[in-house]
C-alpha cells in the first residue's frame, strides 16, 4: 500500500519470514593438520593448506550417510572502509567493517560425511594477523548443511615457496569448446575460459593490477573483472573455468578477446581469441572443408556457422562425380555446437563400395528454422580428392 513502512519491506523483506538456510550442520575440524579447537592457527601467504571437516548429525557425530558436494569459501580478515566525511553525522565511527576479500573458493566431494580441500594461499592477503573466515555449505540429495570457523589468523609468509615462475594457462572459447580461433558467432556470445596453474589461480585480485580481466578489442578502460565468475574444478585448486555473457550485443565485424589472469605467486598469463560477429541472424557457413584431403578412405567434413549453440538443424552432404552424378548422400538432424560442426564419412558410395581414385565435388547444405519460423538455407560447394 501507501503506508510509510512499505519501502522498508521492499528493501529489507518481511521480518516475520524465515530465511531459507540449511538446517544441517557442518564443522571444520582442522586447518593444515592442526585442530581448530585449539589456539588460533596461522594461515600464511603461499602456504599449501589442507582443510578437513565433517557433515554432522544433531549429536555432532559424523553423518556417514552424507555423500555430496561441499562449497568451501576462505575469506581474509575484516577490513575497515572509510566513510565519506559528509556521512559521518549518521554513523558512530568514521568507518564500517566488511569482509569480502576472498582467499580461495572451491568445490570438493563429501564422502561418508567427510571432506578435504587443498589450496595455496595467494600472495595478495592482508598480512594483518587478524582472524579470517572459512565458510562451508554442503549439499546432497538427502539434505543441506552449513558451518564456519574463524579460529585462524591471516598473516606472514611461508618458508617453503613453490618454484613457479610461469603464469596460468588460459584457453578461450565462445559458446562451447568446439569454437575455433577466427570463427563466426552471434552478437551476444557466451565466453568460456578454462584456466590451469600448477600453484593455483589467483581469484582474490586484492593486489593492485592482479585482477582476472577480460578485454574486448584491447579496451582496457572497460575491462571486465571475471574473478566473481570463476569456479574451480571439483577437488582441484589448479583448474577452473569462467562463464560470462556480455550484457549487450557486440557490433558486427571482426573482434578480439583477451583474458589476463595471475597465479597465487603473482605470475601473469594471457590469451587472445579472434572472432567475427555476423550481422543479423541469417544463417552463414564458412570454412567448409574435409580432412584429410586428399583421402584414401574415411574423412571428416567440417564447417563453421553463426547460429546459437543448441540450435536444431538439418545437414545434408552430397558427394558428386565431376560429371554431376550423385555418389553418396549423408543426411542428419543435428543440434549445432557453438562453433564447428563435423560430419563423418566412411569413404564409400551409396552402394557401400570404395570410391575410385580421382577428384570429386561435394555440396554442404544446412537448414535451420529462424525465430519467425522462416526456414533458412545455406549451401557451399567444395572439392575433394580420393587417392590410393
């Protein structure tokens, strides 16, 4: 209604409504082999840390029937954020306290109620010797559980530093992992980034210039910080991936993506991907070829397209003699991948006989149904050679 309290409900929610939190409990038992029930444990930069914990029943015994996934988040110490001077009259202190600096986040398996997570602490920590926070959230088909501990201090440096002077390995794709460098795509593709580093990928970005960044056409002023989109591979602190979608369409024509990331020792790595955005949604085929060519038998026919990954299509490949006589026809109803489509050929004609040596022609025909229901067709004719 129009009462004065309605804006408070819109902003904060209904105070009588319960939060949808997990009812089960999870506990962190040890950090680096030391029990969290004792003195605060030191978590130092570049330490190789092992976190062990359990999903427990109400009586705090291990729930041996729990098998699922545990999300582990490790946060740095709280920090003070200064309040602008013109706002101080509303606040009792000239700062507010926040905890948002992430040291590591990953997913691990819980088996028979127990879980273990391993990671390397990045250089970019606060070195404050103040308490950090480990938060765990466990889920399975049987239920959910949560827990945390703050009984560790963030500060100091490890005595045994990993011998690593190379940055992360980075692979970039659009829509799916079949996308080839220089390929075609739609105006709003999904960016997929796969990362690997022996020491671990730095997702903290607390150090100046150490963020995981995406640049479109070398535009560093409008770089996108990908750290919040990073997900580590299950049971691994060395591998992970990013999935990111542009908020608006990319203009038609050629473009370049660059991703730069850092490992936990602040070694940097970068990778680039060239791509072409087609104008409109009309079906376009490009780079149609077969491999091997010449071939002594089986071959694969490949083409790039500009349709959205998952689009249904009808693909017809017809091979002809130079006189125009049809030799072999292959037809398939397929779901198009995001970049490159492949059609396998066994090297035989319609009577399942091997082709005689010599040159041949083939026509690749692809049909898709547009959003408006109108059928779109694209055809390309190329040559192949059969040898013995």
